[in-house]
């Protein structure tokens, strides 16, 4: 077996392709509901195919970037499935782990946790990984543990766990450049800093971002980094805007195709801003991008995120959305695409305070109208949004929630899923006492309930369009939705009870050892 110095991994909730359906990944942010945990995990996070070395066929894109950066610098690095670590950790120098939400502090995990009072599976499986036998033995032998990824900031709020699990270094920010220095230091046995923050001016340039060398989960490829909108609650906005050139995007799609992944999931905080003038979409780069992607011969094309304002702007400017969707439909034969988007609030007052750029190029006063127009454009063009709302935003008032309820009523007719997120102030995370007494506010219950009703109304219809090809998974999800339909009345009472209990202060962010 070839020796690997740098083993890159993550727990099962991320080391999976979600049966080829990214939306099923939402389930990994919640505890198992209405079924045993093993079945829940099997539906949303099946083990990927691995080779004889334990390398997964598909791996999270962020891990692929770290692997590529290390390999490009000449290091022996591989992504290894978490169930296969014992094959390599006895000889490895470092274990590198990247995650989107190590401790379920991010939305929507924190909402499900607060509402159900049970730990979401992402947190549970990450803890399980850190406490697994191969990882404990690796640490006893003196191996280094390197942590990174978009949720690296969470480690600043769990300092006791650094010692408990022997974490040597946490890298917070885009790591493609610094990981090479860190790896060299590890090989040289030099001391490591405990924490590296990659500031916006230190992020890698386009040339310094390596192309992936193995397949990414569901064919995800990045088309740009950063976002110009500047919402107050979002860290993406701190990162400078960089458009990945089309030839690099195509190169990564070809890598995925080489490994049999016949799907291109384009990733950006806002697909329609690729090549834009600020926040004004441009037809030329968008059409060129989609033509190039389709010309690779991929079977399907997906989008990760679009903003509602860019959807409206693109459609008003020469029906760009329709033109792109026509290209995708005629080029691949697919009938629709699903995409994530952010409503966040239905209140123009609050939008003006916390996300004044979100509605641009239109004024925040028009935010509810923009949201509804974007939902209409999406429906007319066979785009299914999974939208987020953020509750408990700073400076939120009762009148803002009333405006959100009104908007939700207007959105009912558009096929979509709407998921409530809960804003957890950093101060709460920093202070353990505040953390343990943090609660959902009673005034949020109505909005949460409306989101649930909206999503339950549309879920069965969307499920029949979207469900995984695997007939057993299909059946399991159908049965789950039937169960929800059947239990709707008692469920309504139960959910209201749970939400009201959650209001009475049972927020469950507890230290791991309690
Ligand atoms: S639009 Fe989205 S990605 Fe951009 S700053 Fe706002 S929340 Fe962040």
C-alpha cells in the first residue's frame, strides 16, 4: 500500500453524494425524524464508492482543492473515506479535516437542534469521527491534526475541544496557499501556529487556485468566489470577487467526466452574476459559460445559488433567464433545475438595515415585490427555488415578522421549498452561559409554522420530479412524505408544542461532554 503523508477526510454527513441529489444534503443538518437514524443516514448520506486504498470516487469540492494544492506542490496527499482511515493513519504525518458545520452552529442545523432538542446528525457524526479509534491512536502516536473549511470559525467557540482531541492548527479562510506552508512545516517537524486567519487580501488569485484532480460530489465546480452585495450577517462578502475563467471551469468538468460524473453543478453565491457589471447581470458571459458547459456533453447542469434580485434583473434585461434555461433544456434534455436562494426577510425596513445590497440594482423598499417577481420568473422557467428566511436578525421587530408572514402568503402559489434559519449572534456562541439559555422567541413560531406548511404543501409534488433514481430511496422518501401527510393534524399540534417549548429556553448547544 503506497504511503500517504497527508490524509484528508471528513465525517460521513459530508463524505457522500446524497444519492446524486444535493437537496437531500439538507437532511444532514437535522436529527433523524420519523424514522431510525440508520435509515435517515442511508437516505441522505450513503457511503460513496471507494477504491482499494479507501479513496472515495466523489469527494467534497473543498477537500479536492486542498488535495490538488498539496499534490501540485509535490506532497503525498489523498482524500480517504472516514471508514477507511485505519488503512493510512498508522503511517500518516497529518490528518486534515474540512467541514461546513462541525458543531451544528450554522443555520439551518441550529434551528432543527433548537426545535427538536436533539443533536443534528452532522454534529453527531463529526464528534464520532474525532473520537473514533483510528483518530485517537493517530493522536497518541503524535500525528498532527489540521482543521479548515468554511466552518473553521466555530473552533474559536469550543476551545476545550482543541486539547481534548489534540487539534494542532485551525486554518480559517481560503486555504489553498497556506496549506502548502503548513504541510512543509509538518514534514520538517517545525512548530505550527495554532490558528491562521487568511485575510481577504491574502486569498489565492485565480492562478493560485488549483484545478481539482479527482471527482467532486455531484460534479460541483466553482465558477466564481466572493459576492458584492455586502449583507451584514454574511462572511462571504468579505472575500474579493473572482470569476473563474471558462477554460478552467471546463477543465474541472472534464475531470469529473473522466471519473464518470455526468453532471455539472455550477457553484457560486450568485450564478447570474458570473461576468457581471457589479450586480447587473450580462448576457454575453452567462451564455458563453452555459454553452461551454453544455458543449462538454454533460447529462445535466445544475446551479448552486442565485439571488432573487439578479433573477429579476437578468430577466428584465432581455429575458436572460429564459435564454439560459432554453439552452440548458435543449442541450441536456433536462426539464428543470433546483437552486438555493435567500429571501431572509419580507420586511423592506429590515432589508434596508441588514442587507441593503441584496435587492440591488433595485431599492430595498421594493424587496417583497422583487422576491415575488423572482419566484414568478423561476416558476415560468422551470427553476425550483429552495429559499431561506432568517429569523432573529439584529434589529428585527414584530412588524418585520408580520411583513414576512404577508410575503409568505403571496409566495404560496409558487412551487418551492422555504426553510427558516435562525440567526445566532456571535456573542451567544462566545458565552457558554448565554449559549445554554438561548431560546427561540415566541413571535417566530408563526413564521416557522408557515414555512413548514409551505414546504409540506409543495414537497410531494417536487419529490416526484426530483427524487433519486434509486427505487428504494424513492420509496423511503415517498413513505416518509405519506407519513407526514397522514400525521398532518397531530403533527400540527405536536410541532406547535415543540416550537412553543423551544421558546421556553431549551436551546441545546451543549458542550460535547455533557
Ligand atoms: S447575497 Fe448572499 S452571499 Fe452575498 S453577501 Fe448577501 S448573504 Fe452573503
